[in-house]
């Protein structure tokens, strides 16, 4: 396919292929070999258009559904977790701290 030529959609290419194959059969029946070979070449060009469109469609599908491989590294992230009603675990890069709530002493 030439650079300046616009690519046909697959349905149009299929119709063109069927038309050229019909012409090929006609010329074969008439034993016009030169015209038959020309029509066969046009039919094959239409098949190439169909396959090219299918290939581009598959590439788009692969790009859309291919998993993105990224690693998330968050510097300085702080995470906290409640261990019990009066204890909390706090984690940040390099350290862990357990905080315990002080309850005032009971007076008797």
C-alpha cells in the first residue's frame, strides 16, 4: 500500500476482494491469463488490507489490556494500626513505635 493511499475499512476490503475474485474466475473461464493474474493480484492486495487492519486492531487491544508494571515507592510513608483499645502501632521507614494510652491511676 502506498503512503498517500488511504486504507479501506475491512468490510470494504472484503467486498473488493470478492469482486476481484469473481473477475479472476471470469477471466480464467475465458482463458485470459494476463487479466486473471491482474485480478488475482488485486484480490491479494485486498486480503493484505484486511490482515493489516486486523493486526492494528490486535495491537490496540494488547496495549489496552496489557498490565502496567510499576513499582510504587513512597518515601516517608506513615502507617498506623490499632493493636488494642489502648495500644497503637505506628510504622514509618526504619522505625516502629508502639504507643500505649496512659490511664490515670485510680485513687482508693
